[in-house]
């Protein structure tokens, strides 16, 4: 406990600053949640303009992949750390998901419509489907899986599909795996590069599965203890703040 006291105590200025920053951001999100959701949707739709700038197709893919990582991590992290800001981010997942889908469309369609890329990768594939590099097959599958998720990311679909909505959205997991495989694999399908890429894939996807397991049942006792201690310190900080 002395160790926890030194580092995680609310008396520690760094911890107090952390609590203060958390509360500042969280209060801002709570206050402007509606506007934030609206802003994210505007940004998401504006991203479609990227279709007119195929030279940035790769950047759209990278931003999309990073956004997807954030979306996927928020749920297990919110269950493990139980922080208000993470719960608030959960409520932005629909808008972030729509944004991700549009970025993926701009990226994928940008490449498919690019005449140079089409003649190198797509045209030979039409006559010999097995010739396409696994990396691009994974990208195409990821994009196809993204579409039903995008189309059903609204209240009407939620009402119409009822229990099946969750089944449709379970597609997020294979889609995530395909996005990672697509973005980590190199162009060549042989050699050390491929082995290294699969190791990278294993670390990131395995790390995600590990976090999901932790979120279901936090079996790491030291982490559970730190969480409980920090939670208690945060509550103390809050009550002192209200008194002063
Ligand atoms: C959910 C859908 C997709 C996502 C999130 C995504 C994401 C990415 C990312 C992050 C990269 C950069 C990888 C690196 O750092 O080397 C990349 C590269 C690439 N992607 Fe995708 N991708 C998707 C679908 C597609 C589709 C459908 C195609 C086309 C058929 C495609 C074609 C490419 C190409 C050609 C590159 C290589 C660019 C280069 O090396 O300059 N992607 N993608």
C-alpha cells in the first residue's frame, strides 16, 4: 500500500493534475455531447470529399485504421478502468464508426478507381483470381464487411433488426482482423517480411483479445488493486473539491 500511496495517492500533484484533466475533458464532453456527435457526423460526411483526392488514398486508410483501433479499444478499456471519459467515448462509437467506414470507402474506392493501380492489381485478378496478393484480398473483404455495419448504424435499423442487430454488428470482429492483416502484410507474399507482419498482427489482435478477456473478468490482481485504489483516491479528490 505504501507503494500505491507514493504513486497513486490524490496527494501526488501528478495524480491531481490527471484527475483535473480527466474532469475537464469529461465535463466538456458531457456539456457538448450533442454538438460533438453532430460535429463528428459532419466530419465523417465531409471525408467523402476525399474521393476527389485519390493521391491521399493511403492517408485515408491509415487514419481509418487508427480510428478503428480507438473504437475497438474503448469498450474493453472502459470496462477495465471504469473511467467516466471512457464511458462517454462509448456513446460516440456510432459516429466514430460511421467516420471510420467513410474513410475506408474513400481509401478502398480511391485505389480501385485509380487506373494505374487497377491495371497492376485488379485487371490481372479478373483473369486469374488467385494471382491477387492476400494483402489486397483482406482489404477488399474488410471493406465488404464494413458496408452492412455502416448501413445499420442508425436507430431505424436497430428497431427493425431487434436482436439480429447485435448479430450483424458481430461482423466488426472479423472486419477488424482483416483490416489489421491488410495493413500489416507487405506486398510480397514470401520471405521474412511476411513472417514479421504476421507476428505484428498476432501481437495487436492477440493484445485486443487479451483486453476483451480482462474486461470480462479482471483476473490480474495487481491491476485490480491499482484500479480500486485509484478509484478510491478519485472519490476522495472529488469530495474535497466539493467542500472547497
Ligand atoms: C476497411 C478497409 C480498409 C482499411 C481500414 C485499409 C487500411 C489501410 C492501411 C492502414 C494501409 C497502410 C498500410 C501501411 O502502412 O503500409 C493500407 C494500404 C493499402 N491499401 Fe488499404 N485498407 C482498406 C481496404 C482497402 C481496399 C478495399 C483496397 C483496394 C482494393 C486497399 C488498397 C490498399 C493499397 C493499394 C495499399 C498500399 C498503399 C501503399 O503501399 O502505398 N485497401 N490500407
